[in-house]
C-alpha cells in the first residue's frame, strides 16, 4: 500500500480495466499509510515504562516498504527509535530508511521472524495486506485462541476491506470457530481509535 501521492501516480499510469480497478482500490487503501504513520507517532511519544525503566511501547515493523515503512517513519517523525525485523527474499526487500540502524535485524526464515515479533508484542496493528499479512494474522489468532500466548489488542484497520476478503461471521456460523473467537480482534479505522484501544487494554493514560 503506497502513500497517497504514489497511489495517485499508479492510477494515472493504469492501463486496462483490471489495472484501473486495482489502482483505484490501492488509492482507497493509501489512507492507511497515513494512519500507520500516525499510530507510530502516538506510540513513539508514549512515555510508559516499567519499574526498571524499560519502555512498554516501541514501534516494531517488518522493516520493509509500504505500511512497514510508514510505521518506522512515524516513530522517526517524533524522534523515537524503532525496530525493523527484515526478511531475506529473492525479489525484495531492503530495510526502509526509517528503521533505527542499530535495531535493524535480518532474518532468513519466516517462522523465526514471527517468533521474535510475538515474543515482544504488546499489541498488533494489522493493515490490509496479502498472503504474508494473512499468515501472521491467523497464526497470531491461533496462538491466542489456543492459549499459547496471552491475549493482546489485535487491531484490524479497515472493516470494509476485511469483511470483503474474509467472512468471519460465516466461519462462526459454519461452526469452525466459536462466537467468542470473534472477540479476539477488533476493527478500527483511525490511529486514534487504535491507540485508545491499546491504552484501555493496559489501563494507561491516553
């Protein structure tokens, strides 16, 4: 998902009906770049520490482009450090320019990368994405559903997108998940809404 200016350029260059539809939908979703950036700004400015002075909220992304870049960029905007857990892929990706250099890590295996994400996560913001996003999101749901890790805020940005591509209600009606499993995550549209949910969950000041 590109930032809005890049999405406009994609739409202008689109040729053919399918390409135009894709470009139009990317443009619709480009607002989430700004929301991811703003959420990271809010987290980066949060001064919540434990008794030993360790920060509760530090931005951590997959280190790559798009929404990942927006997250690291938002922390960078407010002078906060941020982490990038990059993955070695044949066609992409290099760490984005906004990851704190000493906190930029490179992984060869998705499984190890996911483990390091979830060992430290206090909340997870899930933006519209493809196979990689689905893989990490559903594995997280499974781990919480089965009690392997503690419950945490799982924030799905963009109700319209998620309800179009995944019919959660139908999964429940089919009996393959329980009604309470639908309470493992919540839909949000803005960074403020997501940050409020995180602060409410941990009972900290907004």
